C-alpha cells in the first residue's frame, strides 16, 4: 500500500493540498486520458474530417510538456481550456450532423 502525506499550502490566495513528496513524472491517469483523447481525435478526423479534437488535445499535451517560466500554474489551465473548447466544438459539430441526418 502506498501512503501519501499532504500538507496545506497557499498559492496566490488559494488554499490547496500538496503532497509532501511529489511523485516523479506526470500522473498515470493524465497519460491514459491524453492517449485516449489523441486516439479519439485521430478517429474523428479520419471518419468525420473534423481535426479540432486532435488539435486541441495535442495543444494541451504539448503545452503541459513545455516548461513555461511563470510562477503560476494557471498557464497549464489555459491549455486545458483549449482542450475543453475543442471537445465542446466537436460535440456541437457532431450534433449538427445528427440533426441534418434526422431531417432527411
């Protein structure tokens, strides 16, 4: 069993919990979800000719990998916002196609 100890920390006025000994590398869940989104994005691009899920996921992954010399972790959140917009745009585009198919 793995035991993780946390301490309270304030960053820019927000209280958060931080592991005393942070794990090396990115979390496994983040890697798996990113890989699944990249595969889904490639499939959507191939089958529906809609590249934006793949592009949004790639921007989020690459943006998270590149170290940016900013004190705040909010920059990473901006890349996650790009991914969320790409997911919503993809869903909207698919819904439009479904409605058009239903009207035929």
